[in-house]
C-alpha cells in the first residue's frame, strides 16, 4: 500500500527489509566462506574432505539468493510481481542454456555451482534494474 500511494516511507521500509535480508544471508554465508575446512571436518568428517572446497561457493550462492530476495520482496510490494517472474525465468533460462555446455565439457559440481551463481547474479541485477525504474517514478503499469 505504501508503494501504491507513493509514500516516502516505502523506501525506508524497503531499505530496512533489504538490509535485514542481506544481513541474514551474510550470517549464513560468511562462515561457509571463511571457515570451510573446519566446518567440513566438523560436519562431515574425514570421509568428505573434498566438500571443503565447495563450501565457499555455497556461501556465495546463499548471499546472492538473499540479495536477490531482498530486491524481490520490494519488487513484489511495488506491484512488479509479473516483472519479478520474468526476471526469474531469464535467470533460470541462463542456467538451463549453460547446462548442456557443462555436460559437453564434462564440468564438475563446482562448475555447476558457478553457472547457478551466474544465473542468481543475473536475477539480482534484473531485480535491481526494476527497482531503479520504480524509484525513478515509473509505476508497474507505466512500464508495460
């Protein structure tokens, strides 16, 4: 309702919501990035030592997801739900288009995670692009 009415309090609420989501994402992702080996030892033991190399990448995925979620929530509140779906489909489409290339190159799990991160990054950029459009005074209806 704040977004539809053009209330300046919308952006304060959006900033607070986005900041909290990014903070939550960082709380989960930073330990995975900084303490990968001790966490792998603690959680999985010696049998799965190779997972320590992947934990920082999973941390990267988490932070990207939380950044995207922070913008996605605001986009939905601003009335851009249909645009949010389009951006999600584009991000997913990017991943799906790159997967056959990974298979052909016999990529490993780390390569798949990188491709997934690329899709999530593209989705985050798309979300923020729509936020900038809305912030500049365009409504969801005027951008069709």
